[in-house]
C-alpha cells in the first residue's frame, strides 16, 4: 500500500460458542486511498485477528457477499472506501438478519423467499431447436433494471417492515419475481401474483423507499414493489369481474 | 457425522456446476442431485465474467471458423475432437440460455446481438451488456430452482472425495455454519470448482478461486493437465487487479503506451486499424497471450506509465462516446469510477496484465470423465482439452455451458451402474477425513497462512508470469518447496470455534493452492519451448517445438515430494499445426488457406 | 447432534425510526395523515353544523392548525409525486415529464379552486 495511514474501526464481534451477545471491539487498520472496508477486514484477518469471520468473494461489487452495516448504513464492504470515513467507523453485520458469528448473518430465509417467487421463465414452450425468442430492446428495457439484483440483502437490512415482520417476502425476492412478470418471454405472472398478493407479500410494504436508496446496483426494489401492488390490485379486480362473469355464465347454463 | 444419500454430487455451484445439475435433472428426473458449494451459488466467480460467451450466430460465420480460431488461439495444444464438439454445441447452449431468460443484449429487430472479441475472426460473442457472467449465473441459479430434485448444500466446503474400487462414491464436506462434517454419498461426482488464479498475488479472481477442487482430485491421483498455461488478462486495474473486460476493446477501445502510441502494431498484430473501426484478429483484437506479452516488452523498454500501483498502459475508450459506453460498457465505467476515480468517458483507464485463467486443470476425456470412474470435471477446474495453450476470450463462459451440460448428462447415465459401495468402507474413509480435519484444527506453530499465501503469490508471479526462464522458475520451485514445509507449522488461531470458522478454511485452501502451484511450476520448467501463454526467455526454448512438445503435460501428485510430470498425446482431427499469425500476416495466411481449400 | 449455532436476533424496538434520517423523514411523511384526519373532522363539522364551523374556523389555534395541515399536505403531495412514478414502469425521461405535469395540474386546480371560492 502506498502512503499508509492509520484509522480506528469498531467491529462487532460475536462467537456463539463463547459470547452471550455481540459486542464492539476496536481495531487499528492501515489504509490508503484505494482501501475498501473489505480490504480493511482482510488486513485484520491476515495480521491481527485470524478468527474474524466475514463473507467475501469477488471484491468488485457484483457477487453480493460482503454486505455489512457501516456506521449503521447497509453497504457492500468492497465498494465502500475507508477514505470517506476519516474519523473511523463502526462495522456491524447486516441488520434485520440473525447474527451467526461476527459479520456473518443467516440468509436462509432470504433464499427461501427468492425461491417462493418462482424466478424463472414459466409457460414458454419453445425449445432450443426453435431458435431464440424475439425480444426488442424496448421489451428488454421493461425489466432490465430489475434483473440487476445481486442478492446481497442490503435492501432487507434497510427495510423496517422486514425487521418488524421477518415473514415479509421482502424487496429483493419480489423484485426478482417482478423481473420475470415483465419479461416478454414469460407467462407465469398470475402464478407469481398468488404469492405476491398476500399479507406477507407486497402488502407488507409501506413504501419507506430506503431499499432503493441503499441498493448498490440501482435495481430499484421500491419501484418493483409499487408496480407489483398495482398489478396485484388489477389482478384482484380482474378476478372479481371474471368470477361475476363466470357466475352469470353458469346461471345461463341452468336456465 | 451426518450421512446424506444422493445419486449425483455436483461440487461447485458456478456456471458449470449449475448447468451440470440442471442437465442431470433433465436427463433423469428421478435422480437426486446434491449441489454443494462453499458459497451461495450467486457468489461464484462466474458472476465476475463480463464480456460475453461465444457461439456461431451470424450468416457469414461458420463452425469451421470458430473451430480454427480456437485451435490456432490455443497454439495447437487443443484436443480437436473436443473443440469440434464444443463449437457445435455452443449455439444450442446459448439459445437454451435465452429461453431460460438470460437478458442477452438485442439488435433493434429483437434478434440477439453479437460483438467482436480477441482472436475471433467474426463477431460471435453473445453478451448481456458487460455483465454477461452475472446474468448467466443468475439465470442458471434461478432456473435451477425449478428442479425440486436439486438439493443445494450452500456454504458446504469440499474437503475430500470418497473413492471405492477406483469409482467415485461421494464426497465429504464441512457444513460451514454448523462446523460439522457431512458425508455425501453419490454414484457419480461432478467437480465444477473453478480455477486457481489466487495462487498468484495479482489477479482478476474472486477470493474464493483458490483451487482446492483441483487439489483434492490431484491428491487422489488424478492428473492435472497443461498446468503451465496460465492466462494473463491484458487489462486489469492496477492495485486491485479488477477485470476490465476485453469487450472494451471488442467495442473499439485501444491500448496506448505513455507516448499515446498504439504499441500493439509493433508486436505482430498490426497494421494499425483506424480508431473506432476494430478489425477481427488485428491490434487490440489480438489474443490475450500476445497482447499481454506486448505489454511486457513495452514495460521493459520503459514506455509504460508509472503510477503508485506499478507501471500501466492506458485503455482508451473515449472515442466510443458517452452513449455507447453507457449502453455497452456501463459496469466498466462504474468499476473505473469506483476503484480508480476515473470516468472512462473523459479519461483513459490505467490497466496492466494480471493473472486471470488456468487453461489447464483436472484431466478428463472428451466426456468430461476423469481417470476415476464416475468422477467428472467441467469448467475452469477441468482440462477437457479445448483451450490448449491459450484460451480465447468468451470461450470460457461457453465452455461452462457446453461441458457443464455434458458432465451432468454423462454423470446421470453413469451414476446408476455403481457396484454398491460398502457402507462401512465409506464410513471409514469419511472418518479418516474427519480425524485429519480435527488434527489440522489443533495444529500449532508460528507460521501464518496469510504470509504463506503472499509469498506463494509473489513466487508464482516471479517464476511463472508472462515470461519465464529456467533460473526464475527454479527459484519459484524452491520457494514452493520451502512453503510446503512451512505450511505444516501454521498455527490455527481459531482452534476452538465450529461456527463459520474461516481461519481453518483459509489454511486448507492455501495448502491445496500450494500443490496446484507446484504442478504449474514443475509443468512449466519441464516444457522446454514457448507456446501460447507459456513463453520462455532462455536459450533454445524461445520457439514452439512441435517435434518434442506437441503434447499435453500431466502432473501427478507425489506426497511430500515434487510432482511427477508425464506427457500425453494431442488429438488432431483436421487442422494440422501451422504458424500462429495475427494482424496482416494472419490475414494473408487465411487468404492462402482459402485458395488452397478452393483450388 | 447438538448444534453449536446460537443465532443472535437483534430486537427491533419501537423507536427504530429514530436512528436514521431516512426513517425519520418517512415517519414525518406518514404523520401527515394526522392532519388529513383533522381536516376531515373539520369538514364533517361543516356538513352537520355550518354555524359552529364558521365560529370555530376563526379561532387562532384552529388557524394555526389549518396552516400546519396545509404544510403537511404540501409535503405529502411532494413526496407522493416524487414516489408515485415508481409505480409506473416507464423510461426515466418520461417519468420526469409526468411529475412535472402532475405539479402543473395541481397548481392549476388549486388556483381554480381558490378563484371559485373567492368569487
């Protein structure tokens, strides 16, 4: 590292086999203008406390492993630079998730919610022999932003409704479902709306909007949620009308 | 220890692993497939691939052209029947990805767009802006959720293989969250564990790309093939090594030295092409080995730009204009701004070559099966023989699909024929793994794995970098031997914790990394020629030597000693070895070949 | 086999919103609804007893309350217009135009209502 400087970080530590509750411990790091918080954590693991646990992989803000709270704000450690915190900072595990150890949280519910939204193409019968679907750039643009989610979980840490109700499917999972709803190649929207249009689905969202604010990939989950609410409402109206119509038809049959 | 029974165990959940799991499930829907990975699937390194994935798509392109680009790009060290299969399957796989929802970039008419890539004669690289790997990985992961028979074992660290009577019988993994070992029994095992770029200090790879998948197979007696061929990507960010995609050159970006001169024209890639009109296989669209080697020469001649993070060349994409950069290369812009503080719309990006890809890997046959029956390998961890001595950009994402599919399908057919391994024998093997693991946890000593990792990375850069020599390689070999000794004196600090103990896992990764690095260095020193990514500076080794070295190297593990290096034959089907030429010389060679074919 | 895991769940207290300026603004936005209730009550009073409404409306405290309600509804309108376009999946430039038009219509309508009430 060129031109090294020192800085104090307070890092939340927790060893479930030893500690009854998490606590903050101070650590001094060396840094320069390129040093990210992930570099700082790795520096500590290499040189100071090999028993510090955190997740990391790509270190270029695309794999979504290293989400943590920095000064109380959900951030990717690899994309947040020490140079912007000249007076030091606190580093905690992502909010709203159970803490397993140090900066590692339990993401299993998040993964289940992603799965519940069926984020894959449904009802398209084309096979590779038929060649690719046609999709114009405008059709691509309709869902493209929502396909940028890296599943880092920052939006869940930012969402007070998820904090208060961990059964809420949450921003990223619903965004992913919505991404497929908007894809011109997909026909599974009604199937997904059955999961979305529920109390723990889109209606748990009160549009705080902080999820979009912290999203490192600008996938705008808050927008996806609002669009899903509109879709859910329209779907409800449509199903009521259809139900009425069906009733009339069945009446007609009888007479 | 928990025992889980599956039909197939896929280790690694990146592009190849996911594709294998899906293929196995589609081939035999009644099978139970375990998908084991030390990270959640979307954290796998496939996510970081940017530029695109190759498949013949345009009218004026052909499978023959993709074949000859790949074979000549690999400096004739490819298995040609494998390459033939590969180029034939690429279009199918890319269309399959499209139908699974991959958001490929499109032409105005709604067809799939393709772009230029280095060493490719015709634009044939499918792309999703400059996040192709990300979109492919997520599409595969999301599609895998459709299959209830795929059981993910997320955050399970692969410790060892179970082998019974020369047949793969399962694996042993560490459940990282619980800190407990799990025995996963299966009739066939697919390794899709990725490369080993992290044995170099300065690299484009994620911190998880540590090579233990290769290492485990190697210790079990499977050969690591062509390990001396390690690709340096010409454009990584100085300091971090973060990848700046070849697509930035495919779209028309140029490389400059400190005088603003497009130096590639002096290294067999010229003549200079007009700005904004990139020409296939010329200048910046040369293959990666040649472009990185040109950097080395310019750097030695003192014509590179000095920065606090080393000497760099300049990648200039300003002339593409704001709109095109935002449409085609938005991630490159984001990375440059975030990590370098440079907006490539206004300034050139400082770049330098950085270790990127292991062409070699676990030796397999054309069906992706290794020398252990029922053990398959696919993706970067494998050497199915398609990249030869140098991989072309955009062939590796395609490889994940084509050979991930093949490995999964073949494993599904193989897994049923197991002779019924004896349960007690597998338990004994797993018990042995457990006692070794527990012993390692208790290991005491003054050494640190972080120090060993850094010294290994430096040694590999010094001895097995872009240019190599006998003397430097020998130094690296000696250093690695020393580190092999020292790693047994690493003290495990986190010796009591079970839950998410990454201290012990780092140590295991590095110990496998050391084995892989030794395989690389020994394969390199014994290949007394220059070919593809293996370039030597010492007397008598500066040229390609088909007479003695048109063959695969095979490194075999030798416990406590240097690896044994053996050689295996190359399969040549239709393209006999010729001079590998690019730029004007390559173009005239192509003309002559065409005339010959017509006459 | 007993697990060694002991996941620590951090409780979300009732004052969760105090910690973050974004949350505080959200609570402010949501609390605008209190004033909407107030104005609705006032209108109900007008409906059932116009005379007492006329007497009440001149009281300085009520004036102050109504002024606060005006500010609150303006704030709510702004946040509403800023956020509503998110519910529409349209290109960015179109969204900006829609927000502009929403304001134009709001101001025009308010001016018209004011004009009619003064006539």
